[in-house]
C-alpha cells in the first residue's frame, strides 16, 4: 500500500491499542478496523486462523492471541497503528510493552460478562501509563447481552465516569442497530449493509432522555459545554463531540460504544470518533509516546529480525518498536 502520509509529520501518527480480557473480541475488532481502513480486503476470523494480527502458527492453531501485533493503516489522512494485545494473563508482559507506546486504547468488554479479571488488570496498567480510553461493549448479539449491566460493572469495578453515547436497537439475536445519541440518528444494519436513518418513533422518547443525561454529564465537566448548556438549555452535536473528545483525552470520562464485531456491527463507530480518528488517539501529536518520547525508542527502527517475512507487504507501514511482532 502506498503511503500518502508524510513520514515526517508526526502530528498525524497515532498508536491505538486494543485491550481486554481473554476472548472479549480484540482480534475480531482489530480485523474489522483493518478492513474498514482498506488495509485488508477480506475480513478474517479467529476460528479460521485467518486474522492479520494472530499471525503466529500457535495463535492460529489455538485461536488465541499470544503476541502483541502492530499493523499500520491510513485513515483520513492519519497513519494509525493498531496494536492487538493478548488477553491471557500468561502473556500480560506483551500488554505492558504495548502500553508504553500507546496514544490511546479501545477497551473491549463482553456484553454478557462485563468486566472480567484481566480487563481490570489491563485497565489499571493503562491508568498507570495514562492512556486515554474508550470502551467498546462487544458481543451485543449474544444471549444475555446487557449494555447497562456491562456499563454498571465498568463503573463499579474500574471507577471511571462511563458515558454511553449509543442506545442499542434490539437485543441479543435481534440486535440490529444503534441510535447515535450525539447525532440523534439511527444506524441500522440490514442485508445491504448499514443504513443511516432517523431515530425510530418508538425509541425517540428514550433517546431524548438518554441524550439529556449525556448533555448534563458533559456540561458538568466541560466549561464551554456548560456555557452553551446554560444559554440554550441543550448542547449541539458539535459541542458534544468536541467536549467528549477533550474529556476523553484528559481521562475524565470514558465514552462507551457497543456492537457485535463478529457480525460486523458497531466497530465503525470505534474508528470514526472525531473526524475519522479514534477520539482516544486524536489528541496526541507525539506520534506515539514511543516515537522518540517516553519509552525512548526512535521512529524508523526496523521491524523485528526473523519476522521480516510477515512484514514484506509494506515494511514502511509497520510499527517501528522492536518489542512488537509485526503482523500483516
Ligand atoms: N457472538 C459473538 N462472538 C464474537 C464477537 N466478537 C468476537 N466473537 C468471537 O469470540 C471469540 C474470541 O474472539 P477474539 O477476537 O479472538 O477475542 P480476543 O479478545 O482477541 O481473544 P484473546 O486474544 O485470545 O484474548 C471468537 O470465536 C470470535 O469469533 C461478537 O461480536 N459476537
Ligand atoms: Mg486476540
């Protein structure tokens, strides 16, 4: 893939980690994001051993992630390096090494299980490294999926201020879309793909109620939003977006999105926050704190020797830090 992003312009370079407990769906979310950006032309599956980031033969045989794998792609004029990390406690050193270079992260949760032990552990580590996060409640299609229970467990066990910006449409096997509470539009997935539609009448009252709660929570924490809220008694989508982005960067809130990555539902919003660049990664101009920053590694370090075969597609798009296995 030919790069259109200047290699020198670190202002448009972002490292985005995907973190979670084992089996929450990190590799599946990563795979969908790579497909969305055009980095891949086919969505692989963990159980088929065809994902980009589970590149090692043991990972493919066992259907688990063992190594943190970094793949770079381009997205709205930014170079985004997505780092899929393992969830098994045995491989938590790989997560630790990834955290050092992250500009932001997506914490993935299982909509049935909510916060699980390893999500708690990686969350605390991300706190230690000051990595801004958004939460993606995945597997909304599973029996027993419950967004509000998952959010309650995030609040109780991880202690952030989670702000839900979507209202799910349907549940479990009937999960068919979300209402975007910022834009007040419905995204509904049908046979022909996702459709951007007006909020269904039967969900309008609940969507208005939840948007109001969101506006109040944002206005309490963001001064420009508070001013607008006092003057107009509501917040525009632009103000909400800007405030959510800024509050995410400072770690005052955690935006919560939901979906079912396996069914290709919801992951687009993860990538789309704020002008196509994930909100969690949108603020830094460091090009990754590993980009000659806190961890001291320099940009441009060659991919790991011995794994060059995996990097042949386009070495220039792969992460520089030799601590990572470069997949793809
Ligand atoms: N029903 C359902 N299954 C999913 C979804 N997303 C992922 N899965 C399945 O969950 C299993 C685990 O998914 P992975 O993407 O490997 O999870 P992971 O978090 O990367 O797992 P580790 O890297 O081993 O910690 C796979 O069988 C996926 O197909 C989803 O949205 N719904
Ligand atoms: Mg995985």
